[in-house]
């Protein structure tokens, strides 16, 4: 039998946490043959709710779940973890300046970076979900210099999955038959959902999404806006932000990273830019990646037309600006 993997979820008493931990305990993230020990971190005001989540995990009697550590102590939470899913953060509240929210999250991610660096298992893989996700991941990377930069990522898989969903609805095809959309850039409304390389599996072979949709106005306009604004649409409808879809996409992100992407398929992940596609190096930027043996690789050589270039540059500019703002918050 496999040794249990230790999986940290921060912000575990929150909405996404509540949807995510049962998925992990059922093997959705790491596979149905991989036992897990869950490490749940939240802050003291949420400690009762956190303990309630632990009680429910026990009550669900998950066969793969070999233990639950529920704590408000960041060192205890990080000790020995193989996977860290960072969902905890400071939310933007009405009337708050962007800089104030950034400042709160910079200090959270700075201290959690140090704890992970000192106490996580060697080769721990980190996924930052909490917003501003790309920049929180960048801060985490900067303050955990001994964690390899390839091990620090942020979640844009939800946006990727949303794009697959929109194409599948529009063409009335199975979502599992659509692949190779791309989310470029920031997990924000400046992201660029790109279908130029996306395909649909049909009885007569793979066909290009652009040809099948045959409506460039929709693809270049409403489709992009819908994916960019989907988070806001969910808040409007549900009065809470996306949780089940965020949790499910976080599982997809880690599962593909650890177990590999299928041949011929790529996914979107926020990773440390090496300058590919003329994206400034040193940003955490969402790229198309393939994964094999626990490592991701940016898909190279895709053609970028003028329309796409502008959109990539705009989201890169926003991330550069966020990075600058974050650095002014470091003390
Ligand atoms: P939530 O407010 O329900 O839960 C957040 C939890 O984090 C709370 O329990 C809070 O007590 C905890 N927390 C705050 N500071 C903490 C700290 N220093 N250490 C540990 N825990 C801490 O929020 P929800 O809906 O679960 O969303 C979580 C984050 O995920 C938000 O930042 C949200 O914007 C982001 N998000 C990101 C998505 C993505 O695709 N990247 C999609 C949806 C949400």
C-alpha cells in the first residue's frame, strides 16, 4: 500500500475549503489508490468552524483518509506536507483600497512561505488559489527561495474549465470532447481566454473550435467576456463566489500536475514565467502547459496573432503593475 500523502489546505473553514476537502479525501485530487492525511489551517476566529469540518470528515468515514490535522498554527499545518493548496487569504471588502488588500495578503503569503520553506516535505508542490492568486504565488515564491520555483503555481484551471464549458454549450458537444483552450495571464478579468488552438473531437477526427463555431464575432467578443466575467456572474447569482467549481478545478490542477496530462492535451496553469511568448520573466503567468513525471512544461511554438498579442500584453502589464504594488507592501 502507498504511504499517505500529506495535503495542506489553508482557509479550510471557508467556502472553497468545505467543497475541496471531501474531494481530496475521496481521491479526486491524487487518485483512488492514494491515501491522504489532511492538514487544515485557518485563523483563530474560524477555529470552531474548522473543528466542525474536521468532525464531518471523520463522520464521512472516507476509506482513503488516514488522518486530519486541524490547526491555527502555521508551522504545525505546514510540517511534512507534500501538497499545499493555499485557499486562505484576506478578501476585498466594500470600500477597501486595492493597496490595503494587497498589503494584508502580502503579509499572509510572506509568513506562510517561510513556514512552508522550513517545514514542508522536500519537493512540496504548491497551488495558490486565494486572490490575487498570481501575485500571492509570486510573493510566496520570493519568500521561499529554497523551494524550487517550478513547484509554485497558481490556479487558472477554473478559467480554463469555464472556457471549455462555454465552447461545449455553444456547440452542444460533450465538454470532455473539447480541449486545448488556453488561459493566458492573470486570474482576473484581464485574462485572455484563447480558442485559436482548441479542438473538438468528432466522429471524423479533431476539428478546430474556430471553424466549428464559425462566428468570430462571438469568439472574439462575448465568449471572452463571459469567461472573464464568470466569477462575477456566479457571485451575482449565488451571493457567494464560486466554490464547487473552484474546488474541482484545484483538484484537476494538482491531479494533472502529479499524474500527467493526456498525450496531445494541454491545460492552463499559473507558473513562473521564463520569458516564453515574450511574457516578462519573473511574473506568475498562466500558460498552456503539459505535465509529465510531476513536472510541467510550457507548450512552445504556438502561433500568436496580433489580436492575441495585444491581449497577452495587456494582462502581462496588469501583472507587472500588481507586482510593483506588492513590492511596495513588503516590510
Ligand atoms: P472564504 O472567505 O469562504 O474562506 C477563506 C478562508 O480563509 C476563511 O475561512 C478565512 O478565515 C481563512 N483565512 C483568512 N486568512 C487566513 C490565513 N492567514 N491563514 C489561513 N486561513 C486564513 O473564501 P472562499 O470563497 O473559500 O475563497 C477563498 C479565496 O479563493 C478567495 O481569495 C477567493 O477570491 C479565491 N478564489 C480564487 C479562485 C481562482 O480561480 N483562483 C476562484 C474562486 C475564489
